[in-house]
């Protein structure tokens, strides 16, 4: 794997992005591509949006008028990607992440916002690489295994929480 460029844009003002989240997003992208044995340079775009924005994007592109946690827009198919003529990098696609939904899900599942963001990014990068879980079955199981392997490699395994109980502070 060569150089990985992850362009992150915060397009919302609803939730303050915690320190270290941009680095976490980059680490998750790198770890996923490394685990998958990706060869060559790559570019991934990540936009952080709020619930209203992701609902609008979901409705516009998928004709589903509801909020979701993350959307993936692959620019390739079957391992074939467009190449950025300026730097020769494969353009894998874009990830749209609702920080509001990530925050709500982290609370609901009882883990840190960082774990939730990391999981959503890893999940989306796998989609950019062609994984699909829509029909369930073996492909969904394989995708879930890959997600958890990457999450463990970046120090955020299932059950790991960096939220302290009152008596732990």
C-alpha cells in the first residue's frame, strides 16, 4: 500500500467534533486498506454532516426519505477505480457520516463516540472496496468479521469503551 489521502470536511455545526477524531478517521481508513491488502495510492473523501443533511442526501441519491448513520458512495466496481490524473491515486469514493446519529448510537450501544465513528468509517471503507451486506448471508458475516478485525487493530475492539463510570474517575 502506498500513500493514502483522506480528505475530511466538517459540514455541520450541530455537534463539536472531539479532538482526535480526524486522526481516528484516517487511522481507520489506513487500517482497513492495509487489512484488505490494497495496492497502490488511494483517496477517500469523508464528510461529517448532521441528521438533516444526511437525510437530504439519502433522499436525493437513494430515494429513501430518512436519516441514517453513514452513506458510502464508491467510485469503483469490481476492483476497478478511476485514477486521479494529478497524483495517480485510485479514487475509492466518498463517505458521508452523520455525527448526530453516531453520537446517539454510541449512547444507545454504551460505547464511546470514537468507537462508533471508527466503526462507521471502517464499515464504509469496506463498502468502497465492494463489500455488501444488504442480502445478509455469508457476505454480511464476512464483512462483520473484517470490521471487527480492523477495529481491534486500531485499539477499539467490541466491548471496548472509553467512557468512564462515575467511580472510575
